[in-house]
């Protein structure tokens, strides 16, 4: 596949003459379209994120790309949705504390011969090795939970070098010109200073020296409102705006905010809203509210919005945190909230 300027910037929601400018991408009929992410038509690109991600993909300069920020801020989705518009193959895997190199690059395994039925030992390539061979974007999610020695074992690949597969007879994989290495993390590789992200580890400085870092904060209110209105255009704007305000108040208490007089390492809430969670709450809340209006005598929930919040977010939290979440929501919605047993 050849990277060429064939994708109009209008695909990223850019209007006017600039939208006619072509961005480097791939034709939509290549043989690896099966691993290109699906386009989310309601996704809203933030220019301050889209531009650095696209710049990295076109000209990595021997770097990997790291996206750091709070959970639910959209670190993975920005890379996936840029890849979707550019028709760029994309492979991803979630890191964990017990992950070792073979899980990323491949290992020996058994398969059954389709003709004889006999079992045989074969080497199965891992997602990183496949991405290097294919010229795909490889995204390692939550990379800061890796054992630092495992991450350090990827240093050569991070800076554009080759990969040696010792378990496959010493096979050497030279990265395809279109291969790109990306990571996401909730910390900056130096451990967790907030107390929010259990399991994250301080990483080897030499590894992170090979990564250009992009900070991904939560989306601003106007942009999030635009996403909700695009997804649910018939819903009363005031309802959506109240939901966004509630989500932002929860986020502030989750990450800590000077205005709330929280000490370092403390937070008022232990779960938070991603835009995905907010959309789920809005979708369920509207559905339950319509059902309640149509079946007022038999609808089982006294507060449709509260039930939607439980299913979308608050059931993940303990009892004390659920009370905080539902109190915030009730205070914002007022009488429209209804009789919520969590705060009654």
C-alpha cells in the first residue's frame, strides 16, 4: 500500500476551502480494510489533538506517539478515528501488569491440520509483529501498567528499529514504512501522583525518551454538547446541557480541582464520565422518560433519569460514591429528577 494524498480534510469535519485539501491516506479498497476502524459519524475532532496525531502518522521522525490523560478523555478514540478517515490499518491491545513480550510479538502454539487432523506446533504472530509486517498503526493501551523491563524490551521498535523473533528461529521483522507505534496511559510514565490509577508503574526513562507525548484533557462543554445534539437531535437542549454540567462536575471531583479544596491524592468521586458514558446516560434517560410518560401507572422506576444513571455509571461505584453522584444530579435537575431512592 502506498501512502498518498487522497483523503479530503472535509472527512474530518473541516469546512470551506481548507476542507478540499488532501491529507495523506490510503485508497478505500486495499487488502487490509478489514482491520481499519469503523467511522463514527458523530465523532467531533478537536483540532489541537487531530493535528498532532496526523502529523505523527505522516512524519513520525523515529518517534512513537504517547497520549496521556484521565480515563474517558478520548485517548484511544482520537487515534482510531483518524485511522478510520485515512483508511489506515489499525491493531490494538490492552496492556496489563503480567503482560510479557511474547503476548505482543507472538509465540508457539498448537493447531490442527485441516487435512490429517494431526496437531502441529506453529508460530502465531502477535499484534505488534503483525502491525510491523502489515504497515498498520499499533496502539498499546494503558502502557503505564506494564512491567518497566517489558516496556524497555520494546525500545528498538519504539524508535523504528527491527524486531527479532527468537521463538521463530530468529526471524527478523523490519518495520513496514507505514508502521506506527502509539501508546496511551493515565500517567506520564513516572508513576501515579494522584492515587486514582492503581497498578500504574514508574517506567524506564530511556523508553519514554523515544515517545513524543500528547496531553488529552476532557473535551470542552461546547464540543460535548455538539456531539450529544448530533447524536440526539430531537432531545431538549436544556436536558442535554444539564447532563453535560453534571458530567463536568463529576470529572472535576474525580481528577481533583483547586476550587474544591481537595488535598493531593484525594478525590470526591472514584468513577467518572467519559463521553461514551455520558451518551449512554442520555440515551437511556430519554428512553426511560418516554416510557414513563407513556406508562405512568405501571412504569417501575420513580426516577427514569436516576435509573439511567445507575445503569450508565453509578452502579460501578460503592454506596457512598453512588450517593454523591445522585446528589449532584438531583441538585442540577431539581424537581425534574423525580423520587430517587438513592437520595431520598
